[in-house]
């Protein structure tokens, strides 16, 4: 699958070593526990009746279903009455933002296909599903609002309670861009479409609730157990101390499990009412309909530049389809890209405007990258368009405009503070691995020969913003949460380590990476370190996992907690060795007296002495256990260069990736094997957006891609081998120097692939092909271009 260039790992510590993942053995052998595996005595099963119509007024009658075999109860919105919670949004991102009232079950109207209308509880999941058929719903159909641009006309309102289909409109000052534009020799404008995507995680959503007296244990396939506990408490009135949320092994999330979902709320309320354990697990078709989607934007972008390729200004007019309702981060996702559209480039002028609208589609929310892939796509596509307009090499246009390594730290025109980076080093390494000049020469030969299979070369020199922070800034931006993370490091009497982290894993390799961090800091063997996470009873405080924040924020909290452990152990060692604490060196887990290396004490010996408490400092508590809550001072900014060579058959439209090279800079690398895995997964999803995936609705609001038969997720057979490498420019804003890796591949790869496809056929007069670039779309673009220019290519050499 990949060829990895030789970047030497550190050899004097486990940090930076490709340690085999601790979690893999139980995951790949099935000795694990997914939420749907949980079986409890007396457990009942939950099923939801979902709307088959996108927009309609409804009248619901559940009486017939109540007599079905095994049915314990049937509920519609009317049965909950005032107790039915209002689903929250977590980020009031604009003062004029409109928020429709959204209840877990539809009341008098449905807003999208898949919206829950009624819920059945029965002895088995099959009895619950069967009873759904007996629920009578009268649908008074309304016109469906499907087209994003038409939604702003307000001809039909998706949510009458807010009186408009517009959620908000952000208009930024135009002065700086207009001033830059006035000095420009060339102005280009393009429209790009970010199609709607499904997160398509491996494990569907699932929740189990067990009531015990007045307490409730909730198992959920979630990315956010701590956030979920707080929000469920607020929505249901159940004290937070009475709720325990457990995220067991979770089969992927990609942002799709970041919400507080209807099914979690209703299952808890019904478990409380019935005083019985309840389970709900969605089918894959339910997942496509009712779990949130990602992307779905229209970008109108304008560049103003000099004739020598100097980029002066950028203007972005963004339209975003939010779907029918607001989930936790639905409204703000389009704004996440506002600070990244300018990417790694220096500008004199920048304007970002954004309009968001409700439509009768499944709601959108965060999906791997959340706003930053969209922004990166727009910026990197436009850099290629500018190069083509000026007849310049796209690499040279980028070199002319990016921030030089000696200019860091650098505050961008959008206000982002880039603390470190080296775009030149990453690009030079990528070009060498790629064989850029040789491929350009081959491309030229193919064009001159009129080859039916043309070669295209795509480039993406990207950066992104990870680890949302700091908390005070988030508060000023209207976020109902902080950006901190908490960790506890427990040292047992035998010298073993338990790490309690608020950043819960769902596939990223936390068990392994956290063990490497602690082993490096404390000198404890890698095998003697255990992670406890994803359980609010074990670790009651945390802000969970999303936005590539785990290592940058959660890992930093662990490192700082380790520092406190060392400080405590130093006092014990000094007391035992009868020296001043400042006279001790600490290396590889051992304290030694400076100048007397034979006078030493291991941290395990310190732990044993501390727990015995027979001979420790008088004012010291008998424990080395330490906690730390880390709140970053800034976001982190990984970057890299991705290069794609693609062959396009101009007679069939079929595109095949021939070579893919990426050099990423994610700061300090804890485990290169885990970094490779994250890059591979991100590449697969980014390439899939470019070539394969798209959620499609018909004019009535029905999904025509509601199964994996219609929604194309690529397998390993559909993807190329990757050549990957890295540079390391540590972050200056966290103690690890890490920058985040979880979303890099997904962000960078999509524009690299699309740039390559467009580059392969640009000489026909083509400057864009809408994603996904299916064979049909590529063929149509070529076919229509040839019809428009029947006498040959319009740019450079080529078929005549």
C-alpha cells in the first residue's frame, strides 16, 4: 500500500519509534466490546419510525402498534409533551444566527427523509421493527427545498418558526481586498462545488442505557463521552453525577459521532421511564438517512495577482447547505475554513463572506477536517488556476507566494498565528521523491503525440489548523465549551503506570502513543503503562476527541502530569539520598546525585517508598499520582506537500492514479507507524471525495445513494500505493512539539487529485470538473470541450 522513505527514528528512547500498537491484538481478533455486543439481563430493544418524505405536515396514530407481540410501548412526540428535550447547538457563531426549535421526535412536521417520528420499545429488535409498520402517519406533503441557491428565495420555508431559510450571513470588510484588486494585472474567478459526503464509519451508531436505582450507565459509540454526559444532564434534568457515559471500542468516527443524537436522548428518557435496560443500534440505511453528513458547499473564489505571479488578494463567497436542522457544530463548520482559505500564502487583501441555508436534507455537521478541507481545496485549486492563467509552473507560483521558513512565526492576513513551519523543505523532499521534472517531460511528450491517455500532475501545498484553542478565545467566539484537556498519571505501589485521559480513542492508537509519551518522560517500561479512557466514571473530566486535538492537547496534558510526578518523586529521592532536590539528575527513570552517580534511586523505588510512607518528607502526601489540565495558547498548524500523477483516458474518462507522493510535517512524531496509518486513512478519504463519493438527493428530497451499492466507498483495490515521508518542524506552543495528523491526508489529497485531472485535460480548454470526478463527468468535459474546439487543443501542444 505504501512506500515510506527512510526518515531515521530516534534510537535512545521509545519516543519516535514505530512501536507496535497495543490495541490491535484485541481489535483484530474480535476480543473486544462494541456497543452492540452488550447484552444485559431484561434488556429491551428500540426502533424508530422515520419519515419517508422530505417535507410534510404529519398526524401520527400509534395505537395499533401497541398491541403487536412483544411491544412494551410506543411513543410519538405528543406522548413526551413538555418533557421532550430541545436538541442543542454548541456554537452560536453569529449574532444574527437563526436556530429552529428541534425536538428529538418530529412534532407536527417532518423536515427531511429519515427524521424520527415515533419510537417502539419491544422485547426483541425484530418485534420492535415489525411494530413500526402498524404506526399510522398521515403525510400532507409540502414542496421540498433541495437546491441550495434557491433556498435563499424563501419561497418555501423549511422551518416556519424562524421565518427564513437563511441561518446567518457573514459579510466581512471589503476594503483590503478591493485595494489589492486595484493593483492587480490579472483577476480570475472560479466556482467550485464541495459535494455532500457521508462519514461512512465502519461501526454504525449504537447506544445502550442501563438504569440502576437513580443512576444510569450509558454505553454509546461516541467520540465525546464527557460532552455527551453534560448535554444529556442538561436536556433530561438528570444530575450529571447520576450519569456514567462509556465509549467502549468505537469503530471509527471521522466527526460523524461527535453529536448528541436523538437516539441517545430518547433511549435515556425511556430507560428512566420503564426502569429497564434499552438498546438501539442503527442499520446502515438509517445511518445514511439520519446520521449527519459533511461538506456541501458552493465556493465562488476570486484571485487578484500581478503578471509575475505575485498573489495580491483573495475574495471568498461561500454558500453552505446546513440541511434541515442544527446539530452541535452544523452552523460553524463553514466558518472553520475562514482562517485557512489564505493557506500558506502572503496576501495584501482578503475578504471572506458566507451565507448558510436550511434545506430539506439530512443535517450536516463535522466530517474529517470540518471546513478546512473545503478551504484548502479552494485555495489549492485557485493556485493552479492562477498558474495556468499566467503560463507559469504551479510549483513556482506557490514558491513565489508562500511564507518563507525564516519568516516564522507569522501572523496571516486572516489573523492566524503560525508558530513554525518549513514549506520549502517539505516541497523539495516531495519533488525529489516524485520525480517532478521527469513527469513534466513525459506529460509534454504525450500532449505533442496526441496520446489518448493524457498525464496530469496535481499539487497541494497545504496547512491546516488543529487542536481548537485556547478556551478564552473560544468563549469570545461563542463556543459552549473549552479547548482544554485533562490527564491523570497514577503510579502504583509496584511502579506500574495508569494514564487516565479525557481524550477518548476511536482508532487513533492512543494506548500506544500515550504509553510512549509516559515511558519517555518517566523511564517506565512501555509494557508497564496502561491507558484508561472513554469512561466518565474512571476519568470524570475531559473534552474528548475531534479536530486532531488528541496528541496536541491530550498528550500535552499527560506530559505535564508526568512532570508533576517527577517533581514529587524528586522530593522523595532527595529525602532518601539525603541531598538537596536540585542536586539530583533525572535520566531514564533514575535519580542520581550530581557528582556521585552511584547514589541513585529509580522512580519505581520512589513510588514504593511513597506508598509505604515510612520515610518521606513530613509535608508530603503519600502519593505520586498527579493531574494536569492543559489549555493550549494557540492552534497548531501541520503542513505538507502532496503530489499526484494521474492518467486520464480521454476516450472513456477513466482516471487512474499512477503515483502519489506526500511529505507531511506534523511536528514532533511520537510513533511514525501511527502517523503513517493516519496519513493512509486520510488519503483514502480525500481521494474518495475527489473520485468516488457523493450523497445525492432527487428533487423530492429522497436519497438516491442510500446504500453502499450506490454510495461508492473505495476499497484498497481502488487506491494506489503511496510514497510517504515527513519533515519535522516542532510546534512552539505545546510541550511535545506536536501539530496533529488525523486530518492531514484528507485535507491535502482532494485538491492534489482534482488538480491532476484538470491538468491532464486543461489543453482542451477545461478548467474544472465537479467532484467526484467520475469517468462520466471527465468524459463529458472532454467531449464538450472537443465540440467547442473541434480543430485541436486551445492551450499548448496536443492532439490536432
